[in-house]
């Protein structure tokens, strides 16, 4: 596992602030964008490369801003400071505030600066496409902020998984909207299985953070339930994701080649089995978390490829 960040190793301010966004995890937004672009291509829309690149930047900045603000609000409520069971870099936050790399104020200001950049990118995209994009953009910004921020603190109210699934669905829908120049149900159908697998990453990450989150009043479902009960939630979300993919193909909403995304299922199953065995020893969950990430990204990549080649 990599070492936690320190000011000594991050003296370059550009590298420091870039690393604070937790860039490795932004690949989930990249994959969501690819699914959105793939479904628009599948439906016959020739991609506008410039718009696609700005959309990607828009999505990555939104995800980065949400990550940074989550660090800030988790520092304010104290959960990251008292988290002794974290598995870095997957859980327990970026550790930038706790290790003195950035102050709380610097982190807060950086997060809101990123979201301001998202708003500017969104205005430019609306001027080039359709004003309806504002609904996707504003909803995404609200979720990214309200996920952690008071008074909403949606994750603390058991709505975290819903927020994550909705957030990634909005990225898929937004990427498609910019190319299609309008709303469609297609990106939501295509992106839901990926969004559920992304939500499952949040779900499993909450097991190592459970003790600290309970102490800080972050009462997500892993905190609300006993561990032996909570571990089954991962399996439920996983089954919903893959069942949706199969159902979408059976109903001809997605092309048959989309079933290739089921090749990610063995990774998800292995992660589920590890969680079922090790949920009570959360510091042993690193492999299960890595498998969850791999399944999510592989699923998204295969689904995107299938949509492109089956045009």
C-alpha cells in the first residue's frame, strides 16, 4: 500500500493540489463519460471531439471537487481524525488535512474553486448545445456538495449509495446529452449497472470507516446495521447491477453484445465472498476493495466497447 501524504513529499504546490483530488479515483468519472459517449455513438450521433473533451473535464472537475469537499467536511465532523481502522488510500479520506499537507481552509477553498470551474465549463457547454443541460449540471453540483455538507449530509442519512449512483448516472446522461443535444432515457438505461457498481465501492469502503463514522454521527447503512447484516447489502447491490444489465438486453433496450460486461461478475463475486468472510475484520478488506474497483472499471470498459462495436 502507498504511504500517506506528507508535506515533505508534496512540496510542489501543483502536485500537492492535484494529488489532493485523489486522481486515481477519478477514473470512475472517466468511465462514466465513456459510457455516455458510447451510447450516443450507438444511437447514431457522430461525436464532437471538442465538446466531448470539455464534458470530460467538466465531469473530472466535479468529481475532484466532491472528493476535496468530502475531505473538508469529514475533517470538520471529526470522522477522519479518529479513524484508526482506515485502509489508505481507499478509506479514511485523503489524509491531507490530518497530516498537515493542506489546512482545512485551503481544502475548503480548493473544493469550491473546482466546483466554480465546473459551473463555468457547464455554461460554455450550454452555449454550444442545449440550455436543458443546466438541470443535469445543477443536480450534479448539489449532490457533490450535499453528500457531505450540512445541513443535508446525505451520506449520514443513509442516502450515500443513492447519491453515488445518481451522480455517476448524471455523468453518463450529461456526456450523452452534449452529443445528442437533448434528453434521452438511453444513457440512464445503459449507465445504471455501472452506477450501481460505483455505489457498491462506497458501500464496501464504509466497513473500515464504520467505527469512526458512528462516533461522528455519519449513520450510513453500514453504520446503522450490525456488521453481519450490513455485509449482505453489498451482495444485493451487486445482484441488482448485473440483473439490470441482463434485463436491459432481454428487453432489447441494450444490444446483445452488452452482455460481455458480465465478464466483470467473477471479480464482484470474489469481492462479495471476501466481504462476507472478513466484514468483522475491516482492515483485511483491501483485496475486496481492489476487486470492487476492478469490477466497476472492467464492467464500464466492456460495456462501452460493446455499445461502440454494435452500432
